[in-house]
């Protein structure tokens, strides 16, 4: 029979999955002989059962809870509900991963109208008894029964005002009794029933509330942001009460073994005498710093510092502890690995290694790679952010903080930037034409588009803050304004601020602070490089991005999107000429103009990458993306092309596709217009020859996109090889080059053995592979996500976090089948998932050679790849 309830004395820290973090650590501290109030934990499996049983607690679990409660009563020598000497408990949630979105603590459970009087007599302290009762009613009301917390606060304030009291501690027993009466009346008024008097009923209601809180909105959002599966469930901890509010020799506090914002090795925290739990954080009274405890209670301080040191050494990590002092006696209520800023995470990890407490590998495992973002991008000044007002939320498409005036098209944004203004470009969605405007902006905000939409991908490449797919806003580009859901209007030139890490949009300007990197960062990166197996490449199309990626540790380019090289104003014309060409000759003439530009670009990239591999992908997007849509722009282009506007419109209409993402793009362009592939091959090969003549040893990798059939690859490869070999032969120098393909259509993955015979490498384009596997547009995925989350269909956004079940399976099939034909087939990933830690771990597991991601994600990928190697080695050790 499954055991659902464990006394603290029955558990330990390794039972985290079953007992949750809090429960496992309470058990561990009990085992270490530390002063922990006694109690027990209802397991996470009981929570899972609760949901399986249609949100009810099975009778056998309820029976086990009360059996364990009876054991605890025997051990403590007090009875639940006994007015003469009551056993009161706290009820707290605790999942495997600490989750601030979940249920708050309930203290003093077990009190009722009779027990409170008994407690008053027993302690000879009626003020304390009624203070505890009123706190319990408010917590139970708020947390379990959803009675608005502020309503309780209003009642308390009214009593304070009546009695001329400033602080809660100024209220005497009589006043506390009045507060209790008012709270009970309020409870009855709101709930239509009186406050429950049966402690057992109170307990079961609280346990259910903890289980329910696993599924509340805050918890779901937190889980999504932190990749915590919904199936884990939460445990419930029931612990004997100790009282920080008993008198002036009692108190409560929280402390970290090191400073959580800087990582400095020094006890950091605060406490409040004559107070209970939430008073410390509630800000009603100002807490004292933990150092001051030395003066208030020197013995307790001494004992606490010894325990803190012991716990840090035991857990080999910075601890975050909660404690209570009851009449001069110290009790430990919780310990856990402390949350810390990115800078502190690095410093603590490096210091712990230097102090000889942990190995380098352990240090690497302690850092959340995603946290590194905060070190690489500007962030809001925390104090400034506190008073900021958020107006909407979109997708956190590219991290960083940005503040500026809103402009609704690329050219006015560029003009404003030239005037010296800080600019936020706001668009319904961006297109290649917006590139200049994006470049000059502090941040980009779009109404449509998912995590792999044009805006998201380009902004990430530029290292620029972007919030995409904010459907809450109604954006009127032409009229120069947008409105929020509540109708507030923001006009061109108004200030807003964006947080690309959370997706939040704020009214007004908020001060930002620049990113800064410390020596600890370099140390962590070096240790990562020492252990990782995966190579880290970058997605870069410009010398600027490539140079930044090299600085951040990239070891090659895994994806150069050649279409991005034609965005600039002086190139777009020739590119458009190529697109609208009616004959092969006209197209070749336009391509001749593009050739030198493209070749120059490749030379720049090859030189910047200093001999590292460079993968150049041939033209991929639907061509009409590059054509103008507005009348004025069409007229202008028609003039430049010396054709009539009507003719140009017809051409544009002819190019229009109903489903462009599945249309005339990728290798299909090279099949229908082989001359494009010829020109691109010439540019790559001539550039490589030129650079190698100067002493480098570039081996260019040409990548053919969007293959669904090996014959397509054969066809395009044939053009590449013919063109390249002729140039090489004519030049009289030797040049090695590789031709590979992207795997981004399910059929390609499923026929990988055939394709591998023709390919030197596979690079998984998981943006398209996800889009095509799900049949879900990467540009519009954002629209359905919210209802998919709410209805528990998706737990995360598959365009951002690799779906291992489906897309991952295709990758596995393709990798295995590909390598079954060609043992040393090089495997990589260049979709946006290449910068996501859990996807990187999967690529490591599949034996990939490299992952490729945008430049600013390179450090994240280096650490994530190291963690994957370390976990992989651990797993092997266990087998
Ligand atoms: C992909 O599809 O994953 C990819 C890298 O190509 P793009 O994003 O340019 O379509
Ligand atoms: Mg693609």
C-alpha cells in the first residue's frame, strides 16, 4: 500500500520528489539533530491522487493523516483541539522546486473559540492567545477560503484607529478580542457561514487548499517560466507551532548564509521580536538586521550562526533559512538553497570552489543558465521598476530592458533616432523592411508573432529587447497610436518601457542599468568549456553579430541567413530587381549586382570567424516578403525599376501565396531559379579562396534549407558542386567545402537515411520543424497559447522549448538513421531552441556535434552544454 504521510523523523533530503523541498529539508534537519518543531509531511503523490480523484482526498489518505497526527500528539504530549493544552500547527505547501506562486503559510491552525481561551489561561497571556487567533482567522480566510485579505486589514486598522494605536503591538488583549470578533463577523458576512470551529475540519480544508494552490494561475505561470512539469504536485507540511509572538523574548526571522544580491560571504537577513511569520516581510514594523540579534540575544545569535554554518557545509550551498525564537529558545522552520541574483550565483559558485567546499562540476550545476541573460543585457534599476505601472503583457521574445518613445514605422523611428531620441519600434508585426528601424531602436514591440517570428529572431540576433505577440494591444500603425485593453491611448512620441525577459510593457520611462561582467563570469565559462562536449556556434549574418559572438565564446557560425544580408537600403533594390525579373537574363543581371556584395559579406564573416567553421544557408524565405505593400512604396519601386506601378502590382499579386510558410521558399527557390544558387555558390567559394590566400584555412559549409526529398538536395547540390568545382579548378588553389542540409520538414527527418547519403551534415531547423510537426504557424502560435495553457493542453510554448515527445522523436529518428548511413555525419541544431538549456541537454544526449544560437545566448549554451555533460556522466555512473 502506498504510504502518503511521513513523520519528519522518517524522511531525509534525498526524498525531495516525494516530500517536496521543504518537507525533505525539515526531515534532514531533524535527522541532523537541529531544533526543528516536530511534524509530518503529506506527499506529492497524495496531491497527484487528489487530482486523479476529482479534487477530493481519498478516505484512506485522510485516515493516514489523522493516524500520523495521533502519533505526533503522543510524541508531543498534547492533543489537537484540547483546550487545556492545545496542539496547534502550521500548514505549508512545498513542491520539489521552490515555487513562490503557491500557497502561503497558515499558522495557528487548531484554534477556535474554546481553545483560544485555554491557550490564554495556559500561557497566562490572553493578548498572545487572541493575537494568534485573529491571525489564524485572517490567514485561513484569505488563503483557504479566498476572503479578500484587505478586508481583514481594514478591520484591524479600524480597531487601531478607535484605540489610537499605531502598531499591532500597541493593541492589548481586549483590543485583540475585538479584532477576533470583527474578523469572525467579516468571515460570516462574506462566506455566509460561521468560521469553522472543528480543528479537524480546519486541517482538511487547509490541506485541500494547498493541493488546489498547485493549480492556481500564479503557480501555472511560474511553472511555465521555470520549466516545472504540472505532474509533480505539491506536498503539505504540518508542523507543531512555535510562537514568535509570545512575548518580547520571542521573535521570528529569515536569513541567508551569504548575501543573495552580491554573493558576499556574510550572514544576511532580518528578524522582528514579538512577531509571527509574515510580519517580517509585511513591512508594518521595520525589522532589525540579523547582526543586531547579537545584541538582543547573544546566545541565540551564536547558536544560529553555528547552525547556519553547519547547514551550508551540509548542503554545500548558500542556505536561505527561516527561524523562530520562542521565549529565548531557537527553532529552525526551514532551510533551502537560497535564490540569488545572477551575479551572486556566479560569485557563490566560484567562492565555494575556492573555499574547497565543492568541485568545479558541482559549482556549474548550481547556476541556472537562463539567469546569465541578466548579466548580458541591460536591466531596469530595481528601485525605478518598483513604482512602474505595467500596461500589458506579451511574449518575452528577446531579453533585456528598454525604454524609449514609441514610433510606428521604421522610417520615423530612424528619423527620431537620428534626432537623438531613444526609440521603441511598435509594429503589428515586423518584416525584413523594418530592419533599419529595429536596428536604431532600444526595443521592439509587436502585436502579432510568436517566439520564432521575424521580430523575435532578428531582435535576438541583435541582442535587442523584444516583446512580441502582445494581442492585448490594439495597434494602429497608420494612425500613430495604440490602445491598451482598458482603452488607455499611447501616441507617437509617448514614452514606454519593455522588459524582454518577462514580456511586461510599462507606461513611461524607467531607468535602466547596463550589463556588466565580472571575473567570476570568465571563470564559470572557462570551467564550462573544460567539461562540455558540444561545440557552441552562433547564428549570425553580420560581422558585428559574429564579432560579438566570438567575444562571448562562439566556436563557429551554425547559421548565416543569407536573406538577412539584403535588408540594407542600398541592396534591397537589386534584390527586388532579382525578385520581379520576368526572364532568366533579367534575373541573372540582378544577381550579378548582388554577387560582389554577398562575396564581400562572406569575406568579412570568414575573416571575423578566424578559421572557425562557417555554415552559410542559401536563400530561404518566400520572396514576396521583400516586396513593398504600400502604394507609395510600390510607386517608388516601379519608378526605380522603370516599369508601371500597375505592372509591379500584378507581379506582386502573382507572387502572393495563401500559405507562404509552406510555399515557394527554401530549396524550392533554388530548384525554380538555379541561377540564385549559382550566384550564392560563387560568392561563398570565391570569398573562401580569397581569404585562404591570405593565410586562413576556411572550409565553408553550404547549407540547403527546407528539404523534403533527397532528390531536391541532389538537384541543388549538383548546381553547387558544378559551380564550386569549376571556380576552384580555375583558381588553381585547393579548397575543401562541405554541402549539407537543414532538417526542418518531418518528411526529411523520416527519410534521413536517404538524405544522409547526399549530405555532409544535418542542421536541425527546429523553428520550422516545430511549425510543421505541430502544423502550427510559428508567427501566430502566440494567439492560441493562453487558452492552451488554461486548458492544460500545453505546458510550455513549443516554439521556445523543444517538444521532446514529438519534434524530439523526429530528431532522434533522423540522427540515428542519418548516422546509420554515414557514421560521422555532423549533427547540429540552429533553430531558436539551440539556445534553450533543456533543448541543449537533449542535443547532447543525441550525440550532436554542436548547437547554434544567437550571439547573446552563447554563454547560456556553454554552461547548459557543460551541465548536460556533467549530468550525462552522473547518469552513466549510476548505470
Ligand atoms: C529553422 O527553421 O529552425 C531555422 C533555423 O530557419 P529559419 O528560422 O530561418 O526558418
Ligand atoms: Mg527554417
